[in-house]
């Protein structure tokens, strides 16, 4: 909870600072490509194609080449998983599953703008993130885990609600009018903390087999997120002018 309060405080402080000098408000969203590092886990994992939406604010200083930003967004982190099963008759079944952790993220950081390329201004950015997991889709795998316990379990003690990481990338800004513009942005979002952490579990019985089965043991499982995002958005400039 302390980590979440820190990022909320930093976000609100950045908003207050930006509004005092003038600000740029942005609304952006687009495609997310999710990957995960799974320790001690079977199955072949592929990227998860999903979405995100973000509201951002950044200061509007006298020198616009270097700015501070804060943003809040809704993101789907995760991976897709391809598994193969064989029936008692030897028939093969391939199944694809999307494993999702839906998170709210708060980020603060800095942007550095480069020399303009015609109508476009390229920039790069770097910041830190704090995230809270709102929901997952792990409940749908409970029936499969009774037979083949290779999926994450839907247990709150294993799902880490609070996570943190970095955000870095870059993009292009382009004007439509004096006060409205657009942006195209590419970011990489690696987590430094684990989204899921489960200790070793022993004595699991296959509940789908009619025969006598020996209990099996499951190794420790750890999952860490990394997400690539492509965003399109609109920028709205709010200028503050002081009159002596």
C-alpha cells in the first residue's frame, strides 16, 4: 500500500506542478504485446495481443525540450499459452489460452525532445511505474488444473496485487492547430517485481483419471511481466499567461 500511495502522491504532485506553469493533456491508447518470464513452468508461451488506454499530463515550461510527465492507464499484461493434450485413444488436442492480468498503472518520468523533422518532433522518455492488479482470468483454468496443473492458480496469496517497474521509449509529436496535436509513441514496460509467485506444492492428485495415480509435486512458479506498447493519441495544450 505504501508503494501505491507514493506513486499516487507523485502523480498528483506532477499534475499540480504542471498546471501551475501550463500543461499538455494527452489521451492515448493502442496495441499491447505482452510477454512473461515463467520459472519452472511447462507449455509453450506466445505473445499476448491486447490493448491499453492512458491519460497523461506534462508540464509546459519555457524550454519545451525537456519536460516532466505523469500518466495513469489501464493495461492488460500477460501471455498466450499453447498446450497439447492426448486422449486415452491417442488423439491429439492443441489449445490456445490467453492469460491476463488487468492492471491500473501510475507512471512519472521525463521526456527529452529532439530537433524537429519537418512537422514532427521526435522525443524519448524514461520513467517509473507502480501498478495495481484489478482482476485476472485465472479462474477459467481451475477446471484444467484438476487434470493437468500447468496453469497459474486463481489464489489471492499467489497473485501479487502491487507491482513496479520502468517505462522507456520514444515517439513523435505533430501539431494539428496551435492548441491541438497528435502523437505516435512506442514504449517498453518491464516489471522489476513478480506478478505471480507460488511456492512448491506437493501431493496433487489428477482428478480426471479413473485409475490410481500417485500424487505429484509442482515446483515453485514465478511470473514477471514485460509489455511492448504502441499508442496513438491526441494532445491538448493549456497555456498559462501571467500579466503584470
